[in-house]
C-alpha cells in the first residue's frame, strides 16, 4: 500500500474553478461553500495561492476543506481512515493531470514521491 504525500511546488489542488467541481454543495457545509467561493480568483485559482513560489500564503490557517486529514475526508466524502491514502493519491493524480497534464513534471514528481514512500 502506498502512502499519500503532498509535493511542494505543485498547487494543482489550489485551482478552485467551481465548474470543475460541480458537486461542492454535496460535501461542503453552506458556510464552507461560501468560503470556498470567496477564495476563487478571477482565473479560477485560489486567491491565497502564490503563483511565483507555488505555495499557499495561508497554509497554517487554511480551511478544513483544504486539508488532507482522516476526519476531514471522512466527513466530506465518507472515506474510511484506512482508505485515505489510496483515495488521496487517486485525487491528486487526477487533479495534477487535469491541471498540468499527464506528462507534467508535477505528476512525475508526485509519482516518484509516492513510489519512494511505498
């Protein structure tokens, strides 16, 4: 079984374009949905994403829905803790491919990181 790990300098999940996530209201509370939508910039990217450094400017204070944690993923998606790594890896691969492409450096780095963590 592989272990999920975020890779620095990616930020694919920071593309918040609502049309790419039509089921937001299914897993966010009304307050979280309002907060999510308020974070979407004119280009679809989170207003807190630093495009130059490719990192979150509010990482330590980021909302719950931006965190990969067992309780968050259970509450939002019904993912059991034992399934979190597999689910998060799948989500990341799909998101990275959709944002940067299936031959992107970000996807290569992510796959290598997951492989190293085994």
